[in-house]
């Protein structure tokens, strides 16, 4: 699983700010259950592979009509 940190949000809970919760969540997931990545990292990987995360290229054609 890839946890995309800058595509995730939450609300504060008690004495914990949203940033605190995100930081703790990443600490629990990192190297155990998930890889932590940013949107920019995933986009770079996608460009390098020439397509989507599964390694296949998706193209969208638009026609003038």
C-alpha cells in the first residue's frame, strides 16, 4: 500500500493537531504496512514508467466536434 501524505487530510482530535495525527500515522505505517510517498513522487514514477502506477499507459484523445 502507498500512503500519499500530501493527499491525505484529517481533523484535529483532542490535544492532537491534524499535523500531529498525520505524522503519527506515517510513523506507524512506514516500513510496516505501507510506503509513504508524495503526489510529486508518484507523478515522477508514473512519468518514468510511461503510464499509470500499474505500468500501463493511459491516453485520452479529444476530438473537436
